[in-house]
C-alpha cells in the first residue's frame, strides 16, 4: 500500500494552511503519519488519491448517515442548484425542511437555520442569555460544543470553578461567565447552582457526549439536569449536533424522552452540506430577531442547495426501522469484534449507530477523567493496522465511529476481520 500522493499533497498543503489542514484533527497528529487525501466516496466506501479503498466509519464525522454520494441526495442537490445556488431571500425549501423536522419532533416548535454546529450553539447560548436575562452558563468537561469563545473552556482545579481557556485568544472575562464541571457528577452540578444562584442562564450538555470518547451518561443523570434546571429557572440546552437524527429522528431527547428547552442540530441535518439549526418553544424562539431582541443572522443561512440535501437525507431517515437497522448493524460489528478480541484492555462502547474504541480496565467510562491518555498509544497501532487492511476511522482515539445505512454486512465482516488482525498486534 502506498500513500505517496497523499504525502505530496500534504507537503503542499502545509504552505497554504496552518498545519496543512482546515480543521485540526484532520492532520493525523494524534495517530502519526500523514493524512490521507480523499478522492471520492460512494456508499460506505472511500478512495484516497493513491487509489486505496477503505470502508469508512468516519462518515465525515457523522453527517453522512446514508453514506457517501447518496443518489437521492445528489439528485435533489443537482436539481436545486440548476436554479441558482443562493438568493439571500426566503425559498420554499426552508419551509419544507423545517416542516419535515418540526412535524416529527415534539420537543421544539420553531427553529432557525444557520450554517454550522458552532454557529447553532453560539446562537443558542445567546438566546438562553437573552431569554433568562442571565449571563453565566454551565458546561461539562469532556463535552464539545464547537469553537465559540465562551465554550473553549476546560475545567479549573476545583470541583466547581470557572474554567480555564482551552485556547489562546479567549479573553479571561469571557471564561469567567462559563462554569465547567465534570460529567456524571450530580454533586458538582448542585454545588454550582448553590454558588451561582439565579445567575445561570443555561446548562449545556451533549446528552450523549461523543466528542471526547463516548461518555454515556444514562437517562437518570439527564433527568436530574432537567429537574434542577426547572427548579432554578435555568434553561436546559441539549447540544444534539452529533446525536440529532443519529440516535433517533429526535436525537437523544427522543431516545430518552426528555424535553430540553433549547436544542441545537448540525451534521446530519444538512445531508453533507454546511447546515446547523437551533430550536425551542415558540415562546423562547420569539426572542430571536426580527421578532425579538436577540440578534442572529447569516448570508447563506437556509441555503437552498443545502436545504434540499437536508430534505433528501432526513426523508430517508424517516423510513420504517431505519434506526433499528442501523443499531442492529452496529451490534453485529461490535459483537463480532469483541468475539475476536485477544487484548484484555480493548473495549468498545456503543449506542445506536455510534461506537467508540477504548483501552481500559474500567467497566464504564462516564467522564473525561476516566480516559487514560497513555491508552492512546494502543489506538495508534490499531489505527494504522486498520488502514492497511482497508478500514478508515477518524484519526484519533478520542473520536467515535459511525455506521451509515450504506454499510453492508459484507463490509462489517471485512471490518471485523481487519480488527482481528490489528488487535493481535497489540499483545
Ligand atoms: C461537531 C459538533 C459541534 C460543532 O459543529 P461544527 O459544524 O463543526 O461547527 C458542536 N457540538 C457538537 C456536539 C458537535 O458534535
């Protein structure tokens, strides 16, 4: 297997982009080696510029729940763009996608389309602050909410402290409005509400944290958050950019049947195009401009090409048994791999069509602190062995894998075999 052309392109890219990439994890720094430059994708498979073929479990980091180049999505996009790609005026397609989402979702009544997950979360936080007239937000260590300033905050030293910025360029005064606590820790949340009584605008959580490993919280912790937020007139914000339309059509809210006050979406919603959204009750959404005083806008918001891709993708997600089939495939994959597993620290965690590979002797991993950074050395070895055997995962042990409806059982059998080979290299 040669990856010479990818290596050459990466050398060139380093002249153009910081680290040679337009988003950091793509640079392969945590697994070593050069990133693969991708030429094309079809269904569950991708091909790099050197002609190597892989079964893809990255799926563009989640958006491609139907796999690559889905025919229905491509046809919709093609048809729409022939009439022009953007108008900066309303189109029928925005109504259509909104209706598709809202008529199948009992948790939100209105929404607003934006162009990325980051933008959705940033806008949702502003809305929570505008609605409650409070400034502070509470987030959890180990959840990722995009790269808005007030969310690039990691926990400080105490249980309930203001965090530290996790990026240069974020003013301390911003960070001081963000309280960061460990996941799956009721005491820390209770303490924060005591310490900052009537100051917390919203609690933001990935209901199924899947950006720093898969840190399954369970229904009970989320129910606890629902109750404590209601008691304190604090809004509960589910960031479902990754879990929305993934764990069920209504995301984790639907799976657990818990109603947050605001929900953010991204990834799957745009059918592979840059779309995000935030939604809430009519009352909360009425605060958003031009109805209300919370400003938020976007030149390409509700872009017709992206809307038509979203409509084509989400319509297919509404098919009978769509999510059951995805889950069955995921179970088949994980069970198959675990049967072959020859390395005692190797574990797989899963929910719906999301899986995560961990190296640990712990039975469960529910907070960021539970992950041993040294375990990533095992992931590196496994990762490169999988590539050599035609299986592509996101290039970091902190990233989860995704199944799409395009993955066949034949793909899964091949993947199980590739894992068997890779796991033997760890002993
Ligand atoms: C991916 C992700 C984001 C950021 O979305 P972008 O489209 O990359 O800006 C925010 N929150 C969660 C939970 C995500 O998974």
